[in-house]
C-alpha cells in the first residue's frame, strides 16, 4: 500500500512538471510568433509604400494576420484548461483508488480474523473430550484405597491463550457482517468470550487443585515420616528401659514383644527403600499398635510411643481427606466439562447461522 501511494505522488509531480514545461514552451512560442508577426507587418508596410494600390493589399494582409493570431490564441486556452484539470483528476483518482483498496483489504482482514476465531473455537472440541477421558481414568485409579497418585494429562490448549492474540473488534465486525444485526452480533460476541473464559477457568481449576493436592499430601507425608522416625526411637528407648529394669532381654516382655513383631513385619523391611503404603500401614500397623498401647495405657514408658503413633495416624487421615477432596473436585470438573462440550455445539451453530 505504501508503494502504491508513492507511485501516485511521483506520477502527480511528473504531470505537474510536464505541465509547467508545456506552459513555458507555449509562452516562448507565442513570443516568437509575435515577433514574426511584427516583422511581417513591417515588411508588408514597406512593400505597401512601394506600391500604388495599397488599400486592398493592406486590408487583406491585416485580416489574415488577425485570423492567424486568433486561431493560435484559442488553441492555447484549450490547452491551459487540460493542463489545469488533469493533475486534479489524477489526484482524485489516486485518492479513491487508495480508499477503495483499503476498504476491500479491511473486509478481507475482518473475514479472515472472524473465520480464525471460529476455527480456534471448533478446535477445542477434541481436547475437551480427551480431558474428560483423562480425568475419568485418573479417578479410576485414585479412588482405590491405596496411597498412589497416578499421572494426569492436562491439555494445554484448554488454557485458551491462543485467543489473546486475536483481535476482538474484528470478531464483532465479522459477526455483524454475517448476521446483519449489530445487537445480535454483540450478544454472540459476549457469549463467545464468556465460553472461552469458562474453558480457561476449568483448565486453571484442574491444574491448581491437582497441584494443591500434591503439595498438601507431600506435607503430610513428610510429617508422617518425622513422627514415624521419632516413634522408632521411642520404641528403642522403651527396650533399654525394660532391659535396665529387669536385667533381661526386653523380648521377654509381652508388650515389647508384640510391638516388636509389628515393627519387624511392617517397618524394618522398608527402612532402606521407604516403599510403605500409608493406607495399608494404617490398618496393618498403626491400628494394632494403638490397641496394644490402649490396653497398657497405664504404662508411662509407652507415653512417647503413644504420642508419635497417634500423630502418624492423624497425618494419614489428613492424606485421606486430601484424596477425598480431590475426588469430589475432579468429579465436579468432569460434569462441568461435559456441560461445556454441549454448549460448544450450540454456540457453533449460532455463530455459523447466516441471515
């Protein structure tokens, strides 16, 4: 477009230059013609003086000179009008050509942007289906009574960042030109942006809740490990107390032996690899341990073991609560995404209607 305007300006300047040159040349020719006429008149006058029948000859010569001068004058005036209006016509033609080019270029741009908006919206249909399937697969594993966090697939296209690079005003203009109804175009545009915001919110909500679960579960697991380590130290110290008190092996004590069997079966084999399932440990280790302590609650030497075992149990309960909370949130997210999928079909039908 810039080069087109430069060419028009250059053409206009060239025409003005040619016009000025033509005017200069015309003026010079007229001056030279005047001189020739004067010279001719002088010559004729001298010739008339030499001849006796001067009246008819002089009249004839004067009449011829006037006619010739008049013809030259009329041609000059006609040429001046053409030179005057030609640059103006050229300028007006360039102006309207420029405006016409911009008008059709703008229409093409609006149509292209509008079709891009709708194409990007339609491209969300498959990721929506895939996200729903991914959440269902995640819940199938996550709902099991195991401390296991499966991987979850979150489709990044659902964050709708691509729409931020598109021109909202061109979408409104496209809808107006398609539906021939400005209020309806505004309504459809608002529905469009509301839908995109809902999709982006669902993406952010799924990502945020899953990350919150991981962070909270990790915090409770760290606290569980700390209390378990302290409980093992307290149990070892309990054996030392019994040995000093009885001068016998602590395994001869029924309470110590029962607790030792639990540690030997469920804790000691995993001190190196750390592969302990919290939920099974709660039912197989902590529950029996707390029952033993409850029976021997009057034994002050079991106080520290009781405190740390209770704290371990509380941390596991907290992990279970976080797990249940995530199950409820993801179940709601699946229902929300399924509703968005239905709304997408309806919205596309409205956007593609022609009037």
